[in-house]
C-alpha cells in the first residue's frame, strides 16, 4: 500500500526578490522576449508578466554578465547588495518598485525617472554611426556607451541559415520583430 506524503519531508525553498519590469528598458524587455530559447549566454525564462533571470554566483560581476544591458547590471547589483544569497531575480509587471533603481517609462521612449526629474537639462539624442567601406562594416560609433548596437547584413543572411542565431536572434522572424520595434532614422 503506498504511503501518503509525509508533511515532515524536507523541501528546498528558494526566496526570489520580485522587482517591477519598469526597472528595465523597453529595449531590454524586447531583447529578452525575442531571445527566449535562442542563442544567448544569459539564463532566464519568460512568463506572462515578466521574466526569471539568473544572477549567477554571489561573486558574479554584473558588468560581465550583462555587458549590453546597464539596466540589468543595476538590478543585479541592487539584488546582490540587499539579498546576498539570491541567485535569481523575478521581474514582474506588478513587482516592487525600488526607489534606488531607475524606472523607465516605456510610453515616453525609455526615459528613466532620474531623467524626468532633471528636465531643466536637455538630453542629447542617441546618435549611432555605422561606417561601411568596401562592403564591410569598418566601425560602429555611438554617442552613449551603454546603448546596444547590432549590425545585420541581410546579404549574408540569405546565404547562411545560421546567420540570425549567430547574430543573437532566434530566427529571421525574431530579427524582424526586434527591428520593427526600433525607430528607423534614415
């Protein structure tokens, strides 16, 4: 006869800080949605209202773990400082809003709460310059070091089925979704 579950069994319980998705940029949110299950080194999982993101070991450097996402770097640093044993963070639409972290207004084009409060100083628009010489990208220059720049050569993509996964996109559809949420300036 099978034994019923005994309430005295030891179970592992993990406490995970739950922060608001307003602490990530809309660009980061789109990148996370597009790359779920794709070719990225970041361990995370998406669910209907946000993401579970692995922070690594307690001695992990957020700048190395999230090199292209300063918003995730700040979140990881904050979690490490306030929850030293945490190895994951949950970002949820209804999560806690932390005063020490910037909050981004996705409707206002990712301006953060600190930028809005210092509106007396006009912000400089982001500028990106892609220099092409002889059909090859010679260099990519940006006015802000923390912006994400991806260069995709659609001519190369036609010749190689693995081009999009190697470029950080799950497939061509994921690339198109990412491109379509950005502003074309030319």
